């Protein structure tokens, strides 16, 4: 069974029930269960080998594809989207680290979440760069950076030209500004709501919708990685300039015969969130239709029994 397979409802209820019995007998406070406590705990399957800790929008999707091509199993935000039970876990981990709410994660929790993967990229993992570098001392570290004359990196300032009505806004600010999110997330509690709750907190931490704070956090993050990581473990990777030669040389891998991945990062990012939006709109429409049918049936029954009332009298 995979390390991050969620417990079944019966297993979860049994876990809570047994804990309540133990705490009642011993007179101890009940255990404050975390979302990660409801995932099966299995040992790490593969050692952690590569930590790609560059910020989002610095070519992380292309690096993820490149690592998969080299035989690694990468954990990227795209992977989290395929396992929506991970979103509440990472949200709780960030609350513990940045807000002081709950138990701070240690190696056990990271192994539980990442045990099937030997490489990580992007959020949520980049928010735990210092911890990951320390906990996995044998892993090599890749820092993707796109400096533009010492200014904020281009991927974070270039407008999204494909979104006509939001041309002058950053991609993340553009997506997070869609006013329909808060009105619709209730309709999809299995994927979109956990994603939305996680992304709101992550945006608050990183400052995605606040350019000045996001800029400061970006440079501070990169400085932290360079400070914590020994130079012999670190590769500074510049998308557009660096490629297979630099990456494979650093990882001691043969250079593939295929070109280095060049996925349109903006298209992918916006496309994923359009998928989420379409999914939640469909879910909301379905629930609204069911509610309308139920209301119609209740209304029809009320009318029917109301029409019989004079006859009974």
C-alpha cells in the first residue's frame, strides 16, 4: 500500500474510537488528530535524491519533466493535485511552521508524504527548503533562478497575454482574483475546496497577490537556500540558459537524446486552474439541479396533499 494512501472511513473511525477509549482510561487529553494522521504510515520506499527548491514560475514544470525523463519520481504541485488528500496535510504543516498552530513536521511526516518520491519541486515543498536540506543530507539541491538585472524574476512580472481581461496582472494574482472561487468551492469538497484552502494560505505566506512582499520573499528564499546548502550540493539552474548538460553533469546522469523540456509554463498554470473552475462549476450546477428537483417534488407533494385536504373535510 502506498505511504500516502488515506485510511478508509471505517479505519479512521476505529482510530478515533480507540484513541477515545485510551484517553478515557488514562485520563489524558484526547489526541489532536491532524490530516496526515489519517494516512497510512509506511516506511520510505526510495531515498531522497534531488531537492529542486526554486520558486514557482521559474521553470519548475520543465525541471519536473526533465527529472522524470532521467528516471526520478518527482513530487510537484501537479502530483498533489492528483492526491487531493495531501492538500489538508500540507496546509496543516504550513500552519504549524508559519503561524505556530499545531505540531511542526519532522522527518517522519516528510517521509510519510514523500516516501514514494526521490525528487521534489515547487510548492508545497519549497516552503520547507531549510528543513528538507537538513533532513536529507545526501540529496542534491537545484535552485532554479531567473534574475533580470537584479530585479524581480521575469516569470513573476511578465503579464499573462493570453488572459485578455487581465493582461497587466501576474498569473497567480490573476487566478486567485477570480471572484467565483469563494462562491463555488463548497460544491466540490473532494478536490477544489481542499486546493482552495491550501492555496489561500500559501498565497498569504508567500505574498503572491502582494508584489512587493512576494519580491522580498523571493530573494529571501533564495538567500536561505544558498546559506543552508553546502556549495558542493548546490546547482544554480537558470532556465533558458541551463539545460541537460548542466543538470546531468550535476546529477551524474547521461544526457538524453531529446531536447530539454520547454512546456509553456503560463499556459499550464492557467489551464490547470481553468480545469478546476470548470469542474467546480459543473459540480455546483449538478447540486443546484438536484436541489431544484427536490424542491419541485416537495412542492408537488405539498400541492397534492393540500388539494386533498378539502375532500377529507
